[in-house]
């Protein structure tokens, strides 16, 4: 398959709109079906999941829904020891990075004489982590969701993941969950898992927040239960933008571009460069490599739908486009990536220099790979310790401190038509 570079200035309005909107998840067609599942679980609990998973085990019962300690021990025997060892290394790096995010537990300031105000940090009591599964295993997603919650000090961490035939969970997922310190794991996926965590069932606990990646059915379910529980940012298919000048290595950029679009048919990869020569070389390498690659249907779909090689007239235009695109993953391949970094406003996670490809962040450098997609990086950040803590404010006023604000509060309360608010202040000086 051949790919050709395009100048940003030559893009039509519709082309630019297509690039910006790329693979934004459209859940409208499945919303009603998912809503019915969610409401059914709210009313009937475990029975709904048990009916659904009879396809995996005919004599299924409530005890089949939760992973046992014996299953976890058995999983260790099934997973390559090298994988176990490297999951532990990744877990250490992820823990170290997220531990640096912890804020001081309490701070306060004297707003004025006699008025002390501050904020405290408190972890959530119980959270749920959604881990994709089924035919593919994503042990890295367990580490990325459970470990920040563990570092934050969450009281109980629960995971849900789709089961395999015979109501077995993926062994690599179980090992990763054990390494991360997950308290309970349920073999319930899709809307059934999300709704079970949101409302609680006879078997599954009700949680305060649900995080983690999933398909459009998972996204729809999370959006439906938002307000009953908190959720992380909505996420669609994976995406990456590579920002490069003439110093970029075309071979590395081409392989990074291709590695991004192997995720699924709706993945998106974009190269924005100031160098026409670099753009041409990258396109030639992609075209050359394509025929020898596997997963051709996925690659061809991603290339034709949402992937582009774009030439900017200068670095100002390249950075302006990059900020508008607000990508999930951003690779900076410029002469001085730290200078370029200062001008980046919107990106989920940023990879700088020729030795920081996206996969290193997907697995082991310590940063989180649960990230906003579809321009959501304009208002959301990647998953972090902050997602699992609350920050209540507090205040203490002496009588003199309250007296200094007495007339302000009384006047404003009466102006808003709330006489009892004003009376609560007046009563303290009668």
C-alpha cells in the first residue's frame, strides 16, 4: 500500500475535519442496547451476568464469577517466568513514577487575621479497574490502573475482566493483578462488568470510581453509570502524532508510525514535519515495509482511514497543528525536543527524542498508558494518582475572623434572597 505526503496548507476543510475527528468513538448505535443491559443488572444483579456467560460454562454459578487464590497460583505456573520477571520490573517503575505524584497530605494558609483555610488529601475507599481481555491479554493495563490506586492509598481495589471459555481468566492478567496488589478480581467483562461495579450485585461490590480502557460497549456503559460512580476520561482507538524537523531519523519514524497502526483498524498515526525530504523518505519506507508485514487488514484500514504524513511550512504551523490535534501519544523528534516541549499545550503523554518510542511508555518507563483520545487531551490528563484521591477543603475562623467578614457575608446573602444564610452570621454576634 502506498502513502503520499500532503501539505497542511493544501488540506481542504473536510480533510482537516476528518483528521481532527479521526476515530472518535461513536456509541449512538449501541447506546440503547447497553442501557438495557445496565438497567437489567441494576435490577437483577448477578443473574444477568450468569445468563450471559452460560456460553462459556453451562452449569455456571455465582462462585464462578470471582477469581480464587488457587486460580492465581495456577496462573503463575502457566505464564513464562521471563514475563513474570519483566512485569515486576515494569511494576517497580510505574510505582516509582506515580509515587512522585503524591502531594502533601494537608496544607493551610491564613487568609487574613483569624481566618485559617486549607485542603486535605484523602484516598477513595474502593475503586474498580476495567481490564480488556477475551482473546487478547493486557497485563500492562492491570499495572497501569491498579498501581496508581495502590500508591494513592485506596482502601480496596477491584478488577473486572472478560472470561475465557470455561470461565477462566487470562493467566497473564491474573499474575499482573497479583503483582500489582489487586484485592479482588471478577471474571465479568463489557457492560456487565461496568454495571456490576457501578451498582453492586450479590457478588460484586459497589465502587466509587471505574477506570481503564475498553471497547465502545465498555465506553458506553461507563458513560451511562457516570454520576452513580466517577469514571476516567472516555477513550477510543489508539492514536499517535509524530512531530519532526529535518533532524528526524526517517527509518525510526516510519517504524514508529507503523507500530501505532497495528493496534486495531481504527487506530490513527500522523506525522507532521517541516521537512519535505523527510516526509518523502518516511512514505517510501512505509510503502517498502508494508508488503512484508502481518496483520495487513488492520494496517491497511488504519492507513486509509485516519493516518497521514503532513508537511508544515514551518515549525510554528507544525506546533499549531499538533496542539489542535491534541493527540493521545506525541513523539517529538526535533533538534532540541525540550525547547519544542515548552510550546506543547495538548497531549496525553509525550515521548521525546529518538530513543523514546511510544511502546516504552505502554509498558515499562513508569508513565501511564491510560490516556485521553479523540482531542480529549485538550481537557483530560492521563490516569494518575490524582484520579484516586479527593481534596476536601477546611476552614477555622476565630470570632474576630468571622467579624471581619460579617458585613460582607450578610450583605451578599441578603442580596441573593437567602435571609437565613445572613441570620446564621448575625446569630453569632447577638
